[in-house]
C-alpha cells in the first residue's frame, strides 16, 4: 500500500475485469445488475459485481478517470485525518457503499422487470466525488472535466443536472443511481467529518 494507492488498485482491477467482460457475453450477463435476479433468485452478489464491469470503453474510461481524479485526493485526506488503515476502510465504505446504495432505486422500480439491467461503477464514483467535494468545498474543480467551478457550487449543480436528466428519461442512463451514490457519499462524509458542514457554509459565504 506504500507504493500504490487503493484508488489505483481499484482502477486497475475494474479495468481488467471490464475488459474481460467486453469479450465475454456470459461474464457480462453473470456480473451485471438485474434487480429481478436479485429479488427472485437471491443473487445478491450482483449489487457489487456490476460495479466492476462497464457497457463500453468510453463508459469505463469516463468512470475510471473520474475515480482517479477525485479518489486519490480523498484517499490521502482520509489517511491523514485517521490512521492509514482506518482511511482505507472508510474509503472502501464510501466507494463500495455507493455502488450498493445506487442499486436501491432500481430495485424498487424494476424488481419485477426481468428485462432491466445495468452496469458500471457510477454509483461508487459519484459517492467518492461527493465525499471529496464535501471535504474540500472551496476547491476548484473541472466539472464534467472542463467547466471550472468551486466544489460547493458543483454539489447542488450535480444533483440538479442528474435530476433533470432523470426526468427527461431520454439518456438511457440510471441517473437515480448516480444521485443515490452521491447522497451516500455526502451523508457518510457528514457523519465522519461533521466539520465539513461548517467549511461548506464558510465557502458559500466566501
């Protein structure tokens, strides 16, 4: 762990697993999130496994670039605020917990729909993204990679855009999963670092 970050390990593992799934329809079908299978056949592993496969290369690159960009900073910060091991465990809670929580809206809406399926680490990435912005609300970030924006502004903008895109129903993306993961990361960070709320208020006040 001294020479390679946990974030990079997750990026590498996810990239390898996703690449294998690209070339194996059987593996893709076995690992993807299908609420009907989880509910009816108790295939609970799918609430985690789907976060390690992606629909295509662009989906994978977007998620892994976002994870690496924000995850490295969050991982270092959590390790500094606590012991390194506690930092790793908290980071995993935020990431994996975000992946799991992101499936809840789909479970509620599509539990009886055998045709519904989803893949990708977006819930976990959104959780890491939101936790990082809550911890550093005054930081300048590249929203959607190229729009400069303060983190405290990006937080509500993220939820607004995801909500509007979810309502449009035309993107083919589970935006409710993004919001679920992001909300989880936000709440975990508030729970473990309550001071982030006062920092957020100070950043807003300028």
